[in-house]
C-alpha cells in the first residue's frame, strides 16, 4: 500500500510513477527508497524543494534525482513528477531525515494562550499536524505486514520504545485522537526526541508549579490487570510484559508507549513555567477507554505509593496529548498504578500554584 493515495484518488497514476522510477534505476540501487514530490500546486513547498532534499539526503545516502513524466492522458495533459531515489537498507532512517528537514519552523506569530488558558479550555489547537505525505509520497524499499496490534520501535532517548496500537480499538475514538495514533507510525518527529533530554518523567513538583488533587483507589480494575500480568513473561522487561498483557487481555486498552511531545512556542509562558526552551517529550505507558467515556492516560510505577512526582509526569502526558490532538484536558482521565494501588486525577482540575 502506498500511504496517502487513497484520499486523492491518484493510486493508479502513482503506481505508474513508481514503475517508471524503477525502470530508470534499472537495478542500479540495491535498496531503492523513493520520495516523489507532489506535482504542481498540490505541494505546499517551493519548486526548489526537490533540489534542497537532494542536497540534504546526499550528505548521508547515495541518491539520484529523477524527472519523470507520465504519458498524456485523454485530456492531453502530461503529468510531471520530481523523484528522489535513495539507496538505503534503513527506510525509517531515510524517512526521519525527510521529516527533520521538512519539520515546520517556529511560526512568526506565536499563540497568546497561556498554560492557564489551556487548563481552563480557553485555547485553540495551535500546532498544525505535520504530514510527510503533504509534501510527497515516501515509498520505502520494504514494508511490513501489520497484525491486529501494530508495533513500531522508536529509537528515542534514552532507549528503544515499542509503540503498540490495537488498530480496531481506534474505531470508537474521536477523529483527532484516532488520526494522531495512526499517524505516529510514519509522522512522529523522532529528531525532537533525540535532540532533547527534557522528558516528562524528569519533571518534579518543584519545577512545575501545578496543584493536582489525587484520589487513591485500592479496588480499581487496572490494579487487578497489573496483578494478573505478573505471570505473563514473553520478554525480559516487566514494563513491556505488562503492556503486552493489557493489549492482549483487556479490550479497553488502546495503545502502549504512545509518544507525545510539545515545543516551547505552543503556549506563551512555556519558558517561565518550565524554565527551558527545550521541547518536552514522553511516552504514555497505557492509553485506555475508561468506563466514564474518557480516555485514560496511565503510567505503571512498581512502587506507586512511594512516588512523589508521578502525578506531574502523567499530567504532562495529558497536556501534550491535548496539544497534539486539540482535545480539551476534560477529555482525559489520568493515573499511575502498581499491583496494590492506583492514584487517579482529572487533569482538567489541575491549577497553577500561586507564586
């Protein structure tokens, strides 16, 4: 399947372009990946974009620029395409270079909304959704077939994170959330995760002045699931075994290790509140459908009762998910848990501490 073609009805034409590109290469590339720029006005970038990409990609890979023209159609119009062929056995590395180079710069007009506005739902989604397919179509040298639970490994600091999504369970989600979860496989800005050491798990109560009312539960269903997962040992990591168990044995679990991020320009007082301009990143352990209709943002903590900053971490996860999807914080339910306790809160009830 060629991503992004179903929407514009150009699947047949693009297949012909891909066939033409491979004929032009004539076996000269061992692992040919293709990036085909959209013709004419369909591409939001300038006409020079193709050659800029050649310059960027050529620093790391063997490449070849191809001008491709399809035969005239019944209306007498010949379609012209600019294609960059990249010889690499690591298609995701190629995709990452494309995303980093095409990632939107900080906008000239910054949002006026503050974090307090976000907490109270007084803001609009400010960051545009990045879609690589809006610039061109990336055809990797190889693809994988997806099972009911699709998995993708992200090489993010400080380790590999295996994002898993139960594809069928996104059907009941609001469209912005479903789109976000699906788009992560191809459009996650991995360069942001590699460039920063500022992670939600490292933010303390002292650094983020937010008051969050917590409720302790000892009979929550997520505690029972965590206890039952102890006998599930497919991999060496306790965290990953728990996540796999949840996805395979709990129909309300949607995804695990969900990447989230926010950049410093996304609300006006980011620097004052977080004391840095670095982008913030994180990975949500478990995302679930909750019985109250909200989305549950959860983090597994082996010693939950001893945690002092976990609520700040999970709050930031919900905040980033809100900024990424445009959904208000009132759409989420948050918590952290182990096999004995669960600590719950509503992120929409969080308030900035008085300075």
